C-alpha cells in the first residue's frame, strides 16, 4: 500500500513533495549515498533520546514512573522551593513504589514536616492561627519544631496547659536521638525550656490534669548537661517562704530523684525589678535557701547548689503573644528555677534569658553559693539526769573538737541570779541619777565614778565567768581559731538546749592578752535544740523587713515608759501598733500575714514561783498571757516565721521545768519564730527603753540607706554604749538566730 493512501484527503496533493522526500529516506535503495543514510539514522537517534529525557522529567508527576531514583530531582526542587503541595503529591506516588525504601520515605516525611513547620510558624506570626493549625495537621510526621509551633498557637490563645504539653513534647523529641539526629543549638533548647516554664507558670490549677508533671525534659542533648528542669517555684512580693503549691512541686522533684539518678540540684533564685541590686540578691538567695531546706526535708540527698541572681536575669519574653502588665511580669519573675543534673561535672546554669538570634552560651557553674557559715559553731547538749554535758565544736580550718564536761550545777543558777539582781539595781540607780542629778557638777563626777565602778564590776564578772564556766574545749578552739584567722574571726553560733550560761558576757583571756565581752567583740547568736517539729531546722540568714508590729499594753494605775520606745518605732517604715488585749493578739497571730515582720513586745513581764516551778506571764489589758496560752495562740501548722523582740521585765531567762527547758525564748522559737531578742535578767524599765531606742535607731538608719543590716552587728553597736552610760542593761540582751542574719528592706 502506498503511503499517500494513508493520509487524509487533499493531504497528498499539498504534501506530495514532502512525502516523496520521506519515501526517499525510508525506502531502502542502493542508489542512496551512504552519508545520507548515516545522517538519517543519527537524526532518528537524537529524537529518541529527546523523548526519553522528556519522559524521565515529566512522566513521574502523572504516575508513569520507572524507578524510585527517578524522583530525586523533583523532590529536591520542591524542598528547596518549600513547595509542600508538590511534595505531598510526590509522597503519595512514592509510597506506591516497591523499590522506595522505608528510610527514604521517612527522610522525605521529615523534610516535608520541616517545610510545614516553617510555613506554619510564618502563619502563626501573622495571627493566621487556624490556617497554621490546619497545615500542621497535614504534616506526615511529628518533629520538635512542629510541637513548638503547636505550643505557640496554644499560647496565642491563652491555652497554657495545652501549650505546656506541646513544649514538653518538643523537649522529649530533642532528647531522643532517633527522633532528632541533628540536635539544635543549646540556646534554642534553653528558649524552649523558657517557653515551657512560662506556660506552666500560667496554668491556673495544675491539679486539673495528671499529664502535667511539673518536669521539663532535655537530658544530655548535644553535650547540654541539663537533665531536668522543674517548673519555677513562685513567691509573693517580698516573700521568701514557700506556698503550698511550691511545696507540692518540690515534693514532685523529691519523688523523681528517688526513681532516677540525680547527682546535683541547682537552685537559682530571682526577684522582680523593684528594689536595690544588693537587697534583691539577698532575697533571691534566701528564696533558693528556702527551697533547699524543703528539698532536704523531702528526702533529697543529692548535692544542692544555691545561687542568687537578684533581678539580673528577668524573664524578658519578647514573643508577640506575651503581653503582660509590669505587675504580671514582676509576679512571674519572683521565682526559683530548679535544675537537676546527671553529673556534678556537666551542669550548666541555663537561667539566662535568651531570645532567638542570641548566641550567648550557658555559663558553667564553677563554685556553689552556700549559706555563709559561722567561724565557730558550738553544739552543747545537757543531760538533765546526769552530771555531764556533751560539747562539739566546728570551726573553719580546724579539726572538730568534742568532749564532755560537768554540767553547771544548781549553784551556778543561784550565783547568776544573785548577780543579775545586782545588775538590775545598778541599772535603776544609774537611771535615777540621770533623771535628778545630772545637772550638778559634783553629781556628774559621782555618776562618772559609778559608771567606772559598774564597768569594772561587769568586766570582773565576765572574766570570772570565762575562767570558771567556759568549757576547756571551747577555750582551746577559740584561741586556735583566733591565732589562725586573727581579726577575721568574728562570728560564733551556739546551739544549746540549756541557756543558763550567759556566753555573751564572757571575756576571753590568756597570759597577758584579754579581749572584750564576747557579745561586743563577736557576732554571737544562739539557737535552741528541741524535738518540736515547728522549730526551724536552722535559723534564716535574711528577712525582708516589711512591718514592725508594736504590742504595747496600757496598764491602769501604773506608769509605763513604752512611749519612749514608740517615739522611735513610729518613725520606722511599716510601723503598726497593736492593742495589748488577748482578743487582738489572738487575731494577729492566727490570721495576719506577719512572716516578714518584727513583733516588738513592750510590756511588764512577771515570773511567779508556783510550787517550786517558775511560771512566766505577760500582763495584758484583759488578763495574762502565759507560755501555754502562747503556744495555743501560734498557728498550726506554723507557716509564719516573724522575728520577736521581747522588751519586758524578767522574761528572757529560762529555767529547767519538768525535765525540759522553759521560758519565752524557747516558746517563741518552738512556735516557728525566725529569731528572738530578750533579756537575761529582770531589766530596768529606763535602761530597757533606752536600749530599744538605740537598737531601732541604728537599724532604721542602716535600712533607710538601702543597706542590708546584720542584727548581731546592731546588737554589738548597741551593747558598746555600756562603756558610755555604765548601764548593765545594755549587756543584758540575748539573741537567738543566725550570726549572719540580715534584715533588708525592699
């Protein structure tokens, strides 16, 4: 059949010349030259190659594929163009090919999800939240980036619980080397921690869900040594005590450490932006110390490091969904960040505030900041049924000393009582001479002689007290430490269950060397030993003083000089006077927030002998406040820890009663007090009032200047005035607390 007959009608006429040319090439003939035939077949081969290239490039899209390898080029182009729609079609096709490996398909899903994360984050930043969420739902797998975007979407909507779960999932995925072979930079991990912490802080009630555990993941990611981070513990303004929710969070950490190996816990305290840097650093360390104490009580035995950052590391949140008032930001910044570390050698402080784009690396913790220890600590336990007492002395750089010595006999108490009565008489005599005779020159000379005599008497008493009643172990340790530290030796902590020995009045001496009263030369502080669970395990080292509450009963038919104290107290910031009525005190101690307060009693104290036992009481306007009534007044459980100053006659002493030490100092400390100041003997009214005035004037002057103020130093300065006025009352106060305890005012 001729070729012209296969063509449409009329085609042969128009194309007759071309057909003849085609027939010339196609029909074999020996008349054709060889070069013509070669040229023809070369053209035909080129057309075939072109067709094959076109098929290789375009036919995979429509499903006409030959091999999985044929898709690599279009996949790469789609990834580079962030073309998720094309990638989605390619994935559908590749999943039907038997020669596509599972690893290749998983890698493609990861890359597609990366594209989804980028596009979804862009939509989120432009507030297209629903579109972003819909796109995320199309992601073929889960990666940490998509979980972060999910968390951001939830945070935009104020869904903090959901946001927390997504951020925690992101950290879990980062910690899994299979899920995240290529670990992000440490600053990125830190930012996710920050996002998770913030979201969890903002959950109104963590008890609504069991899924939110309070723990943040991130174990050994790319050398980033953080294992766990607990949701920060929040504090109220100026507060350093734990809330109930804070205690519950700490309990969760304690339970976690029992199930997992934890070598070290890092506590980083923070404050809000208010107040001076010095005060804020103190408060932040005190908050971290409060958490540390509760961790120990909860059974955490790992090494604990506390760090106070003050206000240097605020949570500077700059994402668009973080729109807070300054008050809300301050509330979020009053916190303690908690980290647990798998090893003591790889542990980083990641509490620095980092934003995307910052390159600052976490700073390695080189040295821990522990509470300041006293230069010397004396632990004494007196056994009431034996003649011996046990003494243990710890000091800086010296070996521990321990021994036993005869317990001070009852004659000591009688001997002290005799001198205490004489000191009271001398103080009253000094006061009378000041009121009536100071204007006359001869009487002034007589007063100066009396001051010198009083000084000689008190110093003689101090020497004898040290020589006869100071334990030999104390004397050896004291002078050994004095030789080693010199003037740097200035703090002594005495932990005792029998307060009969007036350590503050001792004057240490050896050979030809003699010092001053311990209470003037050193920061001397006592602490009480008791099995009462309300007694603080150890006294605090800081108190943010917010209020001074003066309790001043008004006694009919009896003059009181409390007005002189009130003149000074009223000038102190946060002053408040409370009536000396039982009903008022009951309300104060049971409902008022007096945690960061000084409770100042200015009243008459009495000690009554009832059947051979001493009964302590403070006369009120409507009755008496004795020790047992006091114990009933204090709240239970004891959640408030104010500082007490008892400036009343004859209430600072303590006696052995019914096989335990009784008195106002032990009573208030066993009710949870953070500290106590009171008299050693029945204090003369005039001298006690003058001492309180000087004490509070010194305290207020220092606090008003924005300086942290050590209570033991204030006592030392006030006692020093004894050499000016000769009044033994200025040596008659005892302090229970920490020798490094400081009051600060925020």
